[in-house]
């Protein structure tokens, strides 16, 4: 899990949905805003109810996302505020890791 100060909060997420750019892959969509400030990146995960009906499954998806992101957070540029949104239920760590790596490479 990322520390709370490295995750996007509710205000950030509202701003992302109003004016953020997005990158889509089969299992994940990444909405983000590049800030000109030299602040650390703040990234969160969202698992909607249409992806997994049970809260246990949604929490598992978010936890897997944070575990994978923790390995690749150093590769993300400074000043990114973003949110990964699950499009499908995917609990295979290698597939999630590949998509997150591709998304972070694409926005650099």
C-alpha cells in the first residue's frame, strides 16, 4: 500500500474526471493531470461495482494495484496526479504489472 500522502484524494479525483487526460488499455484506464510543480506523484486505484460486485473483490483489486504500483512508482514523473480505473476483473499480477508499466511509459 502506498502512504496516504502519495494517493490521490477526493478533490483530486473530482478534478481528474472534469479535466483530466486519459490513457486506456484492456484492463485499466488511467486518468491524469500533469502538474508543473515538483511535487511527488499522487496515484490511486478505483474498482467500480460493475467490475466486481463484492466489496471483498474490489478491495483485492485495489490492493493488487497498489502492490504492483509500488514497484514502478519510481518510474513515474514528478507532478502527476492520477487514478487507475479497473475496466475488467483481472487478478493476474503479471498482466496488471505489464499494463501499469506500459501506461507509465506512455505518459512520460
